[in-house]
C-alpha cells in the first residue's frame, strides 16, 4: 500500500499506468530479452513508487495561492484556504508570515507525520525553509500573507530587541524609521526588520525616513493621509484590510508622516528588506 502525504496522488498515478506496467512485464518476462531488459522494467516500476517532489505552491493550487508581488529578492503570496480545505504538499524558502485570520491548521510533513497548530489574527512569524501540506481545520476561511525570501541561503540569526527611544521633542525634524514612536520593533534578522504600526483615530506619526525597500501588510480597514517632507497633506486614502503594498526605499529614500483620519484603528506591519 502507498502511504504518507501524496499517497492518493501516487495511487492514482500507479493505477493510471497499470496497463502499461502489465504490457512491460509481459514483454520483459515472457520474451526472454535478457537481464538488461529486466533491469529497465524494474527501474520503471521503482520510479512509479517513489514520492513525487514537492512543488511550487502556486502551481500546486493557484486557486488557493496567488502572487501579490514579486521581484528579484522576494515573492509575496496570499494563501487563502476555505473551511476544511487542504493545500497539497509544497515547498517554501525562508518566509515572513503575517496571519490575517485566526489559525487552526494541520501541518503534514513529507514523511506523513502531522501536528495541529493554532494562532491569532495579526500574528507575525518567521519560517525557515520547509516542505509540507496544510489543512484548514476551521469552519471559516484561513488567510495568510507569506513573503518568501529568495536570497535567504543561511539560517536566520535573530537580532535582539533594541531599546526604543523616548519620543523626540516637537522640533519637526525627521527621525529614523525605527526611532519613530508608533513604529514598534517586532522581529529582525539578517534579511528583514519587522515593525508594527498602530495609530488610533486622529493620531499621527512624526516625520520619519524610509531607507530600505519595504512591504506593508494592512491588518484592518482605515482611512489615512500622508504628508511628504516639504509638501502639503495628500488627499485621504481608504486602505482595505489584508492589502499589500511594496514601496521602494533603497534607491529612493523618502520621508513622510502618516495620520489616521478615519474612525477605525490603522494597523499595519512594515516589513523592511535589509541589504
């Protein structure tokens, strides 16, 4: 019996080729074609029984996994499983994950072992390269934003949390992104720095400078205004929950401030791509 994750797919493949195997067996065992022919037959049968290699999750099921953004450094995926839906065996490089919904899932490893995991909406996690299948155990959809790091060849080396400085005075001078009081440090390694930004209605950040490319993952609906240094406030912009935005800051650093002009909390993860 074929066991483990992907067993159903292998059984289907085996049954599909059963007639061909029968023809080969009759040819190679009944026709006395010699040991070389027998060896080729055995290799063919063995190949049918081997596990299929894990695939790109977008190719495994493009209805579940969609590409939101991609460049030479990262690929941003939106992964949305319907209630009790399962994403078959697939592989990821090292990834930064933001959970848009609660999580109750079964993770199936390549060897067939499994574990059940839970989590809350709004969580951030770093995941090392992995191969697995995922089943949604909830009665509601489960959705993540997963940022795959194409250049993350070495294991993550987590940095210690910095000491967040006291709020600067009202001088109006721009501050470094990590020193802006509303940008709270959540995670950092050699590939990324993750800052969580929360603005209550009416609150505004200080002027701050973005000097790295970054990906913003918005956790809820909000209405904000932006003001770039030396300019007036932009028109209000409505941001949707679960939205993803890439901003170029490495080649073109920019300085701005953000104000929440809506009635809901502005909540976003700002994921910097470190050089």
